[in-house]
C-alpha cells in the first residue's frame, strides 16, 4: 500500500473564523479542509467536530492529522485470484461499491469489467474484499455469509486500557450482533485489540466498542466525548480487516487471506506512549 506522510497540526483559532477557514490555513484550500472535517479527522478542544461552518472562539485549539491519503487515487493490491474469485486489499478513504471512485469501479477498470464485490468494508477501513466474475459465484458467497461460514478477524486500536477479553452482544438496527474482543497490546492511553465478528452489521465494531466505553481511535459518529491529545492525530479510524476465511465455491477449498496492518496505522501505533 502506498506510504503517505502524516503531519500533526495544531492551530489556535482566531475569534470569529469558521472551522473550515482555520483548517484551510494548513490544508491549502477550503475544499481540502472540508474533506478533512467530513472524514472526522479534525478536533476542537479535544472533541471531534464535523460542522465545517462552526464559528470558533479566539484561542480554541484545532488539531488534525494532515495527510494526503484522502486526496490520492486509490492504490488497490490483488491478494488472491482463482477460478473467478478475486480478493483485493481495499485502501482507506474509498467506498466499497458506491460511486465512480469506489473499490468496485476501480477494480473493474484495472482488472476485469465483470467484477462485482461480495461484501463491504467501511470507507476508512482497510483490508481484503472479495469480488467475483459471475452471478453464480456471487449467489454462492451470499449463502456463505448468511450461514456465517465466512470468518472475519480485525485489528483495531481503542481508547483506554481494555484488560480482558470481552464478548459484546448488542443488537444493531434490531438485528443480533456479536463481537469477540481480545486485547493484544497495551499503551498508556490505548489498547490494540483483535476483534472477531460472528455477524456483519453496519459499523458493527465501531458501534459495539463505543457502546462499552472503548471507542475505536478516530471514531467520530458513535463517540463524541473528549480524546487524549496523542490520539487526536490518528490518520483515520484505526480499524483494519486482518484475516478473511471462506470456502471457494468452485473448488471447495478453504481459503484464508491475510492482510498486514498498513503503514499509516503501524507508524501511528509505533509512536504511542507506553
């Protein structure tokens, strides 16, 4: 995956200026500033702020990671290919199958015009995504997902110290949802965790972890509290899809595809205080 340099920016607001104007001082333009705000990367006095037109008071502290990642063309890597089944590594800041710049449209242009993605990852989440060449394969995978035969394992960084393994069972949008969370490594203000999900509800990991008091670092929808200064410079939501296991519909073989933690998150985690 392409390496993007991330700069840690801290600004003191001028009285009466809008947030987008403040961020634009370092982002280079209001358009780029708004994109950073919309992606949940900007904070005011330690809290994430999504309102670009918010009027700031003089002296308020605006912090954000300044990265080129949201503005660059996606760099898609092929992880697996066999008999009509492809697995690609999704980069951050693109949707899976919505819009002209989605992962689906990108792989159709670069690899095969008949490809159709089977499942989704959140916009900022990285990791393997299955795509297939035929409707028959697509339907076969739909059945595997429905029967929960596809195994999914994630890595994420959460706020606070999670001391022991937790099983989070909380319905999402009226449907059952289960997440198994295991702490792997502790830092002064955060914990690196492995998360296995038995279901695949929208934003499941983000919603579940926020609901039990350990929001994913970078979260801006399901946690609106304050963040330690160190965690405000995470280059995106710190969630990565690490391992995917499925049965190939054409061969019957069990396939496991793994994806390394991308450099942006690896470097950020490597700088955390222990």
